[in-house]
């Protein structure tokens, strides 16, 4: 299993829920389990909110927004899809060549939907403990 450590604090504001998720510097993530690690920010956020611990000095609280209010599995799944879509859209703007454009179109159109349903139906970790809805 390949592990990644984020080099700086990651901040994400959800325009859908008007709340922050902040992943501290040096948090360790395993990235994507099944698909390629195209969009690293989304996996750090996903693993942080799920409460996944892969070693290292930073231990996630999991299942909560930055203000410590509980996050449901539905909210996590929606935010995860939103972050992937945002990352893919940023990369799509910078895409050159057929392969890069195709990969980022896939990320923008397909990944958010599949990752949303995959997280909501089968994952969610600590957020799932707060309820499905």
C-alpha cells in the first residue's frame, strides 16, 4: 500500500454546506484504493473525515466538520464528489493533449458520481456512524 503525506495544511470550504474541513499538515493518506490517484486533495479530505489512520503524527478526529459539528455519511459523500469535481475542473482548464483532456473529462464527469455512491453505500467511516442522512 502506497502512503502519502500532505506537505501543507489543506483547507476546503463547502459551498453546499457552508462549512470548513481542514486537514493538518503531515496527515498520512493511502490515496485511492481502487482507482488511480488523480486528485490528491480529495483523498486527504475523504480519509480525514472518515477517520482513517495510516500512521504518522497526526491522528484524525473523523466524522466532524472543522467546527466539530457531526457530519453524516451523505454529507461526506457529497463533499467528496464536490472536491473531486473541483480538482478535475482545475486540471481540465490546464489540460493539453488528448490523454490529459480525456483523463480530466473522466474525472469531471464520471468520478464524482461513482465516488459519491461508493462512499455513501460502502464507506464513510466515522461519518457513517453519525447516520446515513
